[in-house]
C-alpha cells in the first residue's frame, strides 16, 4: 500500500512538474546550461517527457512498473547536470535564491532516483531477475 501511494505521488509530482515546464518556462530555463542547443525546446521536450513519465507511473500495468521505475530513475540522472549547472552558476529559480538552497536541492536528486526504483518495485524485480539468471547458469 505504501509503495502504491509513493508511486502515485511521484507520478503526480512529475505531472505537475511537466505542466510547469509550459506554465513557468523561465524557471526551467534557469537550469539549461548555455552549451545546450535550443534551450526552449529542451524545456518543452523535458516537460512532455515528465508528463509521459508521470502518466506511466500512475497508469502502467503492474508488470511494466519496474521498467517504468528504471526509466524514471534514468531520467532523474540525465537531468541532474542541469541542477548542478544551476548550483555552480548561482542561478535563482524555483525560489532557490542561495547557494545553500541550491545545494540542498542537489541532495534531493538521489532521493528521487531511490523513490522511483523503490515505489515501482524496480529493485526487487532486478534482484529476482538476477537470481533466476544465476540459477539458470548452474
């Protein structure tokens, strides 16, 4: 029950964040490093991806949830450099107007990765798969 609520909660968080990419694009642009081409497109595409991932967390059948968890975790890893860039450049967005606040936010990214893997059963599914693979190798 708790993992279901955690999965649904993360899905809602991603849906809200995804919509936010379009409602508050300037906030999200603060995270796009200058070396990225077409920053507005990056914000829009990542918003669509967040909406899709949020919907997948909410609606995916049970057998697909571990895969969704790995994809969501990978997404959080992929966008992490934008958070690092925002910290290093001291860019204010989302109310993060101090280095301390931006640094604390960096610490939250691994929490999101763990949340995605735990709430979807991705870790458990990986352990089961590895155990079966090890057993079949004997």
